[in-house]
C-alpha cells in the first residue's frame, strides 16, 4: 500500500508540472508528470502528460496517455475529452465523437462543458447545425456565460435563419 506521503509527493509533482506547462516549459512539465506517475500513477498525471505531448504535436503518444488515464480512473472525464480532441486533430472525427460522448457521461470532470463544445464544433463542420446548437446550449448549462459558446451559438443561429 502506498504511503500518504508518496501520494502527496506525486500530487505535488503533478501540480508543479502544470505550473511549468502553463509557463511553456513543456519538457520540464513532462519530466515532472513522469516523476509523479512513477511515484503514484493518477488519471490526472497521465492526462496532463498527454496534453504536454499534444503541444509537441505527438498526438499518438497523447492518445496513449489518455487511455492509460482511463485505465487508472474511468470516471475522470478530462481523459475522454482530451482523447477526443486529439482524434479530431488527426482527422478521426467519427472515433472522436465516441470518446466525447463518453466524456459527457463521466462523473468526475474539471471542465464539464468541453466535450459539448467539441461535439458542437464537429456537428457544425458536418453541417448538422441543429445538433451543433444543442451541444453548445448544453455546454452553456455547464459553463454559463462562456464567450466561445455564446459566439458559436450566435453564428449557428444566424445560419439557421
């Protein structure tokens, strides 16, 4: 059984990784996420390391990290959403939809509105405007006042007129 100290140290390393990540020091962030995972693997550490890989354009590695995160904690929605967004970047839209739908049903999520926004973008590109509107409206239920959602809805509603 892992000690409480080990878990706290791993969490601290992950948080430090996030700080470096936000400052643009991606290699240092990856190193810190990796150290965190080696001490105590969490869905968050894998997901953030995947995000760092995606910044480097390493989408296949990022997808693998999300799958590892899901195996550690299948309730952590960020992993599903991020995986879906990386698939979008690779042009695998149909596969992305499946992961984004799963993200919407996750019980633990830092930004619950994101999979709705991503699906809204997919449906808009596919010309499924009413479905896109519905997704952006649902995103606003989770993140009222989100400027990107409001702008997208305004644009989509003009298309419907």
